[in-house]
C-alpha cells in the first residue's frame, strides 16, 4: 500500500468518524460535538499504528519513515485535542462546582454550633 493511498484512506476514515460523531451530536447530545477532533484523530492514530506494525511490508525504507512521521504528528495533535477537551470540561464543571461549594458553605453557616451548646 503506497503512502498516498494510506493517507487517502486515513483522511476518509477520519472524515467518516467526524460525520458520525456530528450526527450523534445533533441527534443525541450537543456535548458529543466537542469530541469530534478527539475521535477522528484517534481513528487516524489507530489506522497508522496498524499500518506501521502489520501492513507496512514495503521494500522502500522511506515509506516506513514517513509512516512514523505521520503517526507522531497525529499523536501530537491528538494529545493537544484531548488536552483541550479536558480543559473545557474542567472549566465548565468548575462553574457548577463553585455554585455547589457556595451552597454547602451557606448550609454550614446555618448549622453553626455554639460552644455552650456542646457542653
């Protein structure tokens, strides 16, 4: 399998996964839409990993080097996309967590126990 054909298959696979994730995001939940880059890049990483370990038996040594370079680039971009999604989730849940902590503090102030009542 030539490198051009592998890149074409990888891009079509990534586009297919992105379309499926977008469709699920519209039909099921809007939260799936933010995971489109992570899912599509992970499918590209998996494809090039399988190609690198199982399919790549070509006599051309440069093709193996190009596969490794493509795998590393996809892995780095996947890591950044995953980091982005984690940061977005933490920021969104921090707002909810902050409201919850304020509610807990107010509830604790209502249950204030005086030292005279303890004895």
